[in-house]
């Protein structure tokens, strides 16, 4: 497995700054919307912090975007081509759980779909709040290797190799590798504006 891209922390920093500026959100407003402290957002935007997956998910929710879009290059440098070469697909490691995600889809393409590959370490666990009120996020998880427990709200599902689970991300979700072996899975994410949006 290839090591995570060394400048991805800087890319995330630039992308969060860009999205916040495009929405004309002061730091305090984004902190209120996301539940992430103003000081933590400031550290992330300066590239001085390696945020966890849970923090990035809350920031994405506050910015009204899918988590995968935080890994896109900033607009001015984004490629408009339809192909994402393997060498150009950004990888990021969650400092809390150790899971590694690779954004497979071409960045900033005009589609509502994103494909992500995840390598999940033995015993790894990560929880998401999934509270983006401005987005309807549907995803399917296809387990390629290993085993995976997914808790969606109050329901827990055990996935084994080859299983695929469809879900709407509108409640707390937890991913857990209950085994002593790594798990690998693909995620297809589709986003659209929420019907609840006012």
C-alpha cells in the first residue's frame, strides 16, 4: 500500500479555507455550524493540525459538502480531465483510527458521485455524526477483504468479504474492524441537496 500523500494536510487546509471563503463564513460561524472549535479550524486552515476523520466530517457538514470534497485540490489548480490517474489519487490516514482512505474519483468533476477506497486496520474504529442538513448523502460500502461491523443509528450490521451495504447518512454511523486482520472496502457516495433545505 502506498504511503499517504505528504502534502495532503496542506491541500485540506487550502480546501477548507477556499470553501469557507466561498460561503463567506467567518471562523466563529463555521465553528458554530460544525461544532469544531474556532482554534482547531484555524490550526487546520494553517496546515498545523492533522485532523481526525470525525473532525473532518463535522467540518464538511458545517460547510455543506461531502467529506470526500475536502480532499479535492483547490479550484484554481483542479484538473478538469475525466481521468484520475492512480498516482494522482490522494491518500489520507486518520490519525485517530489509522484507517487510510484514497479518493479514487477525478477531483472536482461535475458529478454527484465519489468513489473512495479504504484500508481499515485490525481493531480500527471510527464514528461519524452525519449531520449535514443541507445534503442528502447516500452511500454503498462494498467489502473487498476482511470483515467489518457498521452501526447505523441503533442497528449493527456485520459485513463479510463480497457483501455490500446501502445506507443514507442521516444518523450517527460507526465503522469497526472487529478482527485481527486488515479490511479493505470501496465506498460509492452520492450527494444531492437535501429536501429539508429551506
